[in-house]
């Protein structure tokens, strides 16, 4: 088993673990005292963006390198958009403290796009350093 394959397996595991963590963060009850620590403009939007930035970046790095990168980026962006929309619906439908917010979904999507761009650049940089990658 080569190291590249092991790395992809680690990224795939991290992808699913992070997606589960994102779900838990979205549905966990909100403690208003703890939330006040994140008292800066648009704090919740930044948190949404960072969560989906990492989800998308990890997902791109976990992709099968035989698949065309443009297709992978499109599929991951679409997947993150649908996942973010589903999480907003879950918040609206199944939680008392949370609500569905279009701007939260937009922050999810923009975070995912930024994560995809960053991961694509990182992958290109690593490939230039190590052509066997």
C-alpha cells in the first residue's frame, strides 16, 4: 500500500468525521452565555464559513486523483450547497433555539467555494514539489 493511498484514506475518514461534526454543531442546543464569547460582527456567519471551508477542502483532498479536478470541484460545491441547505432545514424543523437563515446557507456555500479554491491551489503546489504525487 503506497503512502498516497493511505493519505487519501485518512482524508476520507477526516471528511466523514468533519461532516458529522458540522451536523452536531448545527443541531446542538445554543447556550447564550457561551455564544456571547463570539461577540464580533457576523460571528455566526464566519463560523458557518469556516466549517464549510474545512469540509470542502478536506473533501477535495480526499478525492480520487484519477477524477478530473473540475468535475470534483463541481460535485463537492454542489454537495456542500445541498448539505448546508439540509442543515438549515433541520435547524428550522427540529430545533427550538435555531432557525433557517438564508445568509447562514450563503456563508456555508462561500466558505465551501473558498475551501475548494485553497485546496486546489495546495494540491497544485504539492504536485509541483513532488511530481509523483
